[in-house]
C-alpha cells in the first residue's frame, strides 16, 4: 500500500468500500464477486482484484494486468461510480495471507465487513498449484515435487526464472487458516467477519449467497444469476509448450516486451491462425482435465494439516474434521 496515515483522510478523497472479500484463492471468490455485483444495492468495480492493501509494492507496477491502483486516490476512484445507498465492496483474495492487509484496511475503514472463504486444504493446494503452473509462477507440474522444494525456496533457491510471485510457492504457508482469521479478528469485531466454507458454497450456492446478503444487510430476496462454483480449470499438460504459448501471446499483444524469437514466430504465423484462432489451437494442445491427486499424497497432506483443521474446528465451533473427512487420519 503506497499511502499511509499522514496522507489526507480517505473520506476526503472519495468513496471507501464497506466490505471486502479477502480470499482464499480458488475457493469461489470470483463466483461470489460475480453474483454480488449483480445486486442493485451493491457496487463492485470491474477490476476484481485491486490488491491495494498488500503492503509490499510491486516490483514492476507497469507489468501488472488490470491496471491495479498504487495510490489511495486511484484506489478510491474505483468506487466513485457507486450510487448513493449502494454498498461498495471489492474482492482481493490475496489479502487473507497478507500480514498487513487487515491492519491497513482497518485504518481506512474500521466498519468494514470482511468475508473469508476457506476450502479443505488438500483440495485447495491441488487447485492453487494448478493455478500457479498456469500463471507461470511455478515450473513444477507435479505437486509433490513442488512441495519438496519449499525448504530451498524459503532460502531463495530453485525459484522459477521470471516467476512474478515466488512467495506463493511456499504452499504450506497458505494453510494457516486460524492465524489468518485471527489477524482480521484482531482488527474487526466478530460481527463484522464472516467465514464461508467453500464446500457449503459449492453444495448450496443459493443458501450461501442469501446468508452473505444478510451479513451485508441488503435485500436477500433479490433474484440473482448464479455463478458456477464447481468449475474445474484445466491443468497444464506440456509446460514448455505453455511457456511458448505465453511468449507468442505476449508478442501479439505487447510486441515491445516480447523476445525476438517470439516476435519472429508470430510474424511468420499464417494470418488465418493469428489471434484467437492460434491461441485456441495451442490451448487445446497444452491443457487437459487435471488428474486426481495421488491417494498416497492426499493422505500425507491430510496428516500434515489435520492439526490445522482441528484448530479451525475449535475456532469456528464447527466439526470440520468430520466434514472434511479428517476423522480417519491418525
């Protein structure tokens, strides 16, 4: 976050959002964002993830997609179109793992309502790892190998070349659900923090949505088009080809930032295959439905994270050990 307490008060600069969807990633935050922004009493900007309250400044702000704001006035400008009487909100799932976001949000909006979504740890890691590979953050297709590299990566070693977010590769750090929730509860009273369990959201989309609307104190009888919470993104099948595809895409969209080889290949590609047609062809070759997680690895991960699930069960006063199937793990 670029602005601090010495800056003009947020209220004097523009509209401050009243609620925040803080994460986790790959746990239905996009689906919830899409549904909530249909509500006539709610405004959410087109930019889903402003990520403004992450204290660490980006290494290269110009390289970020979506033109994310880096000053408080720019951030608040996202909510300027909100109508009087509308509740303004945003969704940045990276906030939940940030050690500073809760405090920084509370500094500008102490009355904020906070929505966290938690997913069964092994299912979450499998999906999150898949996302990291797709985004060229991770170069290990195999989750077991990626997990084994954590000790080296904590020392700054074996980081994929050009990885834009190497901190995400410390997968075990993401499964600190109680610690993450406590950071927000330290800044906001219990009645301002809502926890959604992803599997509840997936099983009963409508009930979870209605409960969220009541939490936000808007009309929960409004009919809203549901968004698919069950969609599984395809996994990268050939990583080298995936990197080539990304290079070609960059050459077409941002030639000045692409390598000479990628620009040359793109220029020599027949016009009938350029643009979307070429990208569709490559996508079909590169991606495939993800394979089920290895049963042995699943049990190893469940054994590793059972203590966290037990602590979360106690913290939320709900039996997630049984609900998530950890009761047979010793």
